[in-house]
C-alpha cells in the first residue's frame, strides 16, 4: 500500500480546507496528514464536513475508508484563527514539513504532497525561508534541485526560482543552464516515462537578445549550453523568445520548457492550468509534489476553495511512485 504524507501548510489558510474536502474520496493509497488534529477538527466543524480522524499507525497498512483521514499529530503553538496569520505558528509549519520529509527518508512514507505555506509569516517569525524547494533540498542533503510545474501536457522548469528579478542575470551561467537541462531531461524520462524528451529553452532578454542588441546572455551563456546538450544527442531547441515560445504552434511536439526565471515561465502555465497544475521537485531522493497556489487566506473556512490542484498533486505523486517502484523491480 503506497503511503503519502500530506502537509496542509499554513494552518490559517486553505490547506486544511482542501485536505478535509478530499477526505470523502475513495483512494488507492494511504494519506497521512501531518498536522494538528484539533485544528483539523475545528476546521471540519466550521466547514460542516463529516470527517473522522484516525491516529496514524505505521504498522497499519489497510486501505483508507472514504470520510476518514489518518493523522500524524503535531500541535500548533497557538490557537488557529481561520484566515488570520500568526507568526507564533511558523515553527509548527516547519515542523510538519521536517517530520514528513524525515518520514520519507526513513521509509515510513513513499512520497510527500505539500499544501501552501506563507513565506512572509515564516520570515517574520525570525526564520529565513525562501520556499519549500529550498527547505526540502537542505533537509534531504541535496545540493541541487529543479522546480518544475506541470499542467496537462505543459511542463515548465526554472533555472532560477525564488530570487529578486535584479539578481537573475548574474545567476544565468552556462553551468547552471546545463545542469538544469540535464536534471529536467532526466526527470521527464524518470518521472513521466518520456523516452527522449524534446525541451524548448527560453532566452533571458526580450526577443532572445535580438542578436546581442538587447543583451548578450543568449549568445554567451544560453546558446553554448544548448549547443553542448545537442552535441550529447539531446533534443534541445533554443534559446527562443519567451513571448512567442508559449504559442500552440511552437509548443506542439515539445515535452517541456526550460525558463530562465520564475515569472517568465509560471504565469503562462498557471493561466493554462491554474487549479489543476502541480509543483514537482526534480533531483530530490524522495517524491515530492505540491499545489500550484498560495494560502488564499480570504477563502479559508468559506468552503469556496478549489481542491483540484491538491487532487492533481496526489495523483501525480502516486504515478511517480508507481514508476519508481516499477524501475526498482526490474
């Protein structure tokens, strides 16, 4: 029985709502919510959802029943007020992630699905935090990871992630682009079963630098990295202007897009698939997927939050684990 750890994320946000909303679904794997059971009970009552919480027992490998959630309990430091952030619970959010990751590393869980966290309130608590991706890399002892979002057949990876836009050009190096291409290609083969991925690569500058007139990163960094990849026999196309790359004609036949920075690639993907897109971390020693949205504090407790992205993240994690286990069985 595949067992997934689920961290709902910020307790004042919609993460708990989404997990509770999916509890009535039939499932083929065990879901273990790493969270405060008191908070979940209060939120279920608020949402008028009939959900039975079951203490997690690692020895119990039975199937989940619809209407139930297994819970690995971690108490919040302060009472949770729906929709209202409290820096006093930031440590709780990090603790749920740490215990879930450790459980994946020691074999208790087969994979991790994460709900939305609020970076600002965690930093306000005095803990430097730039995002899930970076925390998971540090916790698993992984030096380099790749952030990928997928919606339907569109998959976008990022060379740089949660950094200020002013810092991006200095981070676009040939070595970094080459590494991102290798990880993206390998992840598409491993996690999506694509035998020979075709990857489109964006430029950094408008019109992909227009021959050096609008910037030289394409000529001096991105094109050499793409050329090296093609020399290895990889199907790599680029650098291409980002404003036309995401048109249907150009995307036709592509398996993924490597974008240079966060807001170059993700707005298009979220426009295409918001509410059903999945955030995936390539390069970790564990399977990890996540939702494509934030904490939506204004929707917390209203019952109006869409659980589609969490459902997609759970299904994607299950598929990734199935492929991983099939490879190990060969």
